[in-house]
């Protein structure tokens, strides 16, 4: 299966769950939203670009409502014609 790579603005509130599998502080709706994103794009890896935690605000994060985000490298497998 072909792998694709992109840089996406991932909400900071989702990173502990995506990277460590820790759902602490997330609602069932939040978890469902993250899981939907991960499954739709067949995401393999989400890795923050900056080791310093370079956080900014985005009106258009990869998923969810406007939020603080961190730019992350996302490696995925979906050949969906829509952009991430």
C-alpha cells in the first residue's frame, strides 16, 4: 500500500490520545472525532514537527472546531481525492 506524507494542523487537545493512546480529559465525542479522522485517512503516524511545542491558533484544524494546534507530520495510506 502506498504511503503519503503531509503537514497538518492537529488540535493540541488530541495529541495525547493520538500519540500515547491516553484519552484522559476527552469526551466520547472527541474520541469518536479523532478515531474517525485516523480511520478515514488510514493514518499511520502523527509526529509534531517542533520539539519545543510550537502552538498556534487555527480556524481550520485538520478536524474539529477552531483550536490551538501544532503542526505535525502525518503519514497516511488513504488515496482519498479530498485533501486532508
